[in-house]
C-alpha cells in the first residue's frame, strides 16, 4: 500500500508540471480548479469520483481486484459482464493520478476519466413569460396529440425511464403517474427488499448516492418528465403530458393516474458513469422506454450499457445536443438509439440542434429569440422564425415549451427548450405505441415512429425521404398510433410518407383524407382481416368514404409510383380499393395496384379521377364503375391479368374510356351494362 501511495504521489507531481497531458489518446487539461478532457470533438468536465478501466481478455476480476488493492485502489462498480470496471478515485488523489497508475501497472486495454454529461437543454428567457396562454403547449398540436388521444392516452403497464437530474415527487401534475417499486414500497425501510442492490428505491434510484432519494433539486429532470408524462385532463391542473393518461374528473389532484408511468434514474450532478448505471437499472427493473436528454463521451462502458439495454428490449431515445453542428454525440450516435432533433412552431429545424446522417426524427421545441442569424431587419419580416427581440413592437411566437418544474414545489412550471425538450416527446410516443400494442418489440416501435413521421414539412433542407436536418421527419402521434393498431377506421386525416403495412381494413371515414406521397408502398396482410369493416371478412379492404389522394410522380426516365399490394404475391390476396355506394372521393395518378380481388370498385362516388394506373393480377375486375357520370375521369390505365374483366361499366352515363391497355383478361377487356352516351 505504501508503494501504491508513492506511485500516486509521483504521478500527481508529474501532472502538475503541465496543465495539458495526453493519456491513452485523450487530451486532459486544467482550467483553474477544473479538469477537462477533449473527446469526440467536445470538451467535457472531468469528475473526480471514478475512472473506468477496460481490462484485457487475460485479466480475471479476482486478479484485477487484487492488483488494485496493492495499488491502494478498489472497484466501485462492475459492468454487467465484467467487460469494464469503475475504479474509485481516493480522496487524496486525482483522476489523472489513478488513470496513469492503472495504465502503467495493470493489465488493461484502456482507461478513461468520468465526465459530466451535457444536458441537452436551452434555457428559456423571461421574455417568454410575457407570452403565455395558447402558446404554452403549441407542440402538442403540431404532433397531433389530440387526435392521438382518440386512440390511446397511455397505459400504466408501460414504464418510461427518465435518466436525468431527478424529479419533483410531490408535483401535482407528476405524482399520480410515478412508477412504484411495490416490493420496496411495501417493504422494510432502509432494507433492500427486492435484492437489486439498492435500498428503498421506491420511485427509482439516485445513482449519485446509490439510494432511492430521487426528489432532488434540478429542474431539468422534472421538465423532461412533465413533457413525457404529466397527467392530462386532471381538473384544470397545469399541463398535459403526451403519454400522461386521461384523468377522470372525479379523481383528486395527484391521485394515481391512467397514463404511462415515470421511473426516475436521477443523477443531480449529471454524472456520466452514474447515468450509465441508471440505464442498466431501468433495463433490469423492466422499463420499456429510456429517455436520455443528454450527451456524453463515447466509451466502451457506455457502448456496453447501450447494448445491454437494447438487448433487454428497451426503446432507447436520446437528444442530438444543441451546438448547431454537423455531428452527433453519444448516445444519440449509437445505432440502437433513436436520435432526436428539434423544430420550431413553423416546422423549421432549430438553429441549435446538431444534425447529420444519424438524425432519425424531429419533434417540437422552439427557438430562443436572442440567438439571431441577423438583426439587420429588427422584426425579421423576411425570416419570421428568427424574430429580433430588440424591437418592442415585434411579436415573437417561436416559443419554448411549457412544462412542470420550478424548484421543489408542488405546482411550479417553467418554459423549457432544446433537444432535451423534443426528446421526451419521442419517448412518450414510443410509450403510446406500446400502449396500443404491447407485443411490439423495440425495433418495431422504432419502425412505427419512422414510418409515421411527416416528411416535407419544413424548409428547403427538408428533402424527400430521410435527410440530415429533419431525419425521417416530424413525429406524428396520431399516424403512429393508427399504424400501431394496424389500420381500422380513421378518426382524423392521414398522410403516409413512408412504406406501411396493415393487417386489417383501412377505412377513410367521411370527412377525413388519406394522402399518400410518391414512392410509398401500402401493403395489406394477405388472406386475413382483423377488422372486418367492409364487404369481405377474409380480405383487407381500402374503404374510401372520405377522400383518397395518391399521386405518384411522373419522371423523365421512370415514374415513382404509389403502390397498393399484399404481403403475398397472389391474385386476390387483398380486396382492393372500394368506395361504398354514394360516398368517396378517389384521386389516383401514377399508382400500381397488385394482387387484389378488385383493383378499384366504385358506386356513384362523390368524385373519381383515375389516370396512369398499373393494375395487375386481380380476380374479378381491374376497374369496376357503377352509377358514374361524365364527371368521372378514367384515363390511360394499363391492366395486366386483371381477372374476369378489365374494366366493367354498369348503369353509367357519359363515361369516357380512353388510352387504356388491357392484356389477358379472362372474359372481357371492357364489359358494359345499361350505359348511355359512353365513349
């Protein structure tokens, strides 16, 4: 031990000789009393509690522990499979001392200092306090929360783990939706009743102190928790959380709610190594979604923790940070994590979000008016998204979000922004998706969020498909839940930007519009129908009582079609597109319809425009028209193997068929009954 202390003292003296030292490929430098490490293109504050070592494959845990003991050191935390260890920094030493000692005298591949995570928030400004009212929760309207709540408001069986600074346990808008570890709640005080190595972890854990005290100062965690899971509809109390449940007016404030539950893994100091422990805790305790509104350095211990959490089934969601740079920081940069950016009230990407090829989706957050691109025009009439606050006559409505948290009070609220604020909306949406269908795995939840995102909603940087400023697009809560339930009758408009699959009838209700962008494939389950909303109980139907608008794109070299098909390549695997009698507005151009029983079938529709359709491999008809007049447009379609009849026209007047190509119809290319003035 004396030898070990001498080693530590010697290393410390060497470190003092320079304020900049390279250790294991990382640059450490001091500024005043603070030590910093430069990694991943960022500067991170070094904490003095632990360092992390990555042992060689030849080093056993017992051997490592014995070697550390000889050096006067001890293990503070063991990785799940022994792939890394946190080594405590003695009070008389420094992280640089312990790093150098471990790398010099132990059989380890690598070692690095612990850092403080960057909380990905942009603080609000008192300027916004003058502009409250309907602006406070504008974000929920932008992601169509109200429409989503007609499908699902949250389920107490789904747990959202918030890895952050803590939570206000007694807040009127939060306490009814807190996850409870019932073994500890009903157990013995100061005892580890569930044998998970934590004492009294009733609402989660404080990973800084290794106890259950998550009710700690640090509004960031409460802000994030409120956006995700504040109780909704609770007797005019505070705000609505996206996955906060629908409160019964007969309940008292703070009574147990019906929404997704909030598990807290609190690191008031934003200690990166401790937040890592919080992630492992969430995975071990059965959380379903983990929200990480922070960034940290990408090290092997964190990579291992992410992979462990992903293997447990956790949906992982993280902020991309707020430096306005084309780069990604960890954990958002990891392939198992949904990386979330931020938009303003006009759906433009925010100036502060990081961006690049890892960005997956964006969600609303708002922009600070004091961060200006230009104030040459005080009111920025040419760029209203960046209003200049220097002119008192200007009205700024690119606001941050209004959420829970303002000190440890039961009724405090604040404005809050940054990618920290956008991220919990995506985590909450993942919770709602699982509330609709608990059988979905983490990859399927991720697919739903991607497929439901709204593309081409922002500025010129929002190009078709995934791009580096918007990812797949702005999250759409209603569309996500509609896709999660597999189809059914619509309760609001739908806009499909990416390929989707349905296992039941899709019914576009009267007054609703289904819009499908070019290049999208809509696939129906073959030979089954989980909804039975139409005329065929054995096949999925696309039933149009409202409006169906699907226009592919006509290209010089090739067309980008909208494709309607089935999961099996066989005629009649799904029913087709149908407008019931006296309903429906169908507008299809440059579309492909495959493997249907009837490609398109209408009876006195409100409006009909079919042009440049490729219809292939049907059983009964390619196109069936009944009780149509001259307003119906059916033009230049190609029908191959359309079934019995290519185009059947019945009880119609003034219909014009022109430019069609019909090949291999079983009975008739065109068949007419009781028609007049037909061309």
